[in-house]
C-alpha cells in the first residue's frame, strides 16, 4: 500500500476508536484469523470465498481440498 493510503486508513481507525465504533464488535479481543493463504489470490476471489465460508457454503472443490489436506497429515 502507498504511504498516503496507510495514513488515511490509520486516521479512519483512530477516528472510529475515538467515536467508540470499534467497541462491542464481533471478535473483539480475539486474534485475527490467519488468511495467509489469500496472499496469492485476487481480492475479489478471497472476499467471495470468505463470505461463502462464513455462510457455511463452500464450493465442492474446497471441501475436497480440505479432505485431501487432512488425509496427507494423517
């Protein structure tokens, strides 16, 4: 990200904190989920997959991939 975008985001976060908008939100006080696997995925795909996962509906290939990974670890 560019420096100006980083500064803008930081100001928005500080403003929301000052207004109390970041208190009582879901997940407050918990660590952020590991999304390092999304690093090499375009943002639109990553967001779509996250929304589907949170809704409990993932495409079949994602379920198969999880099964394969579990089988490799056992």
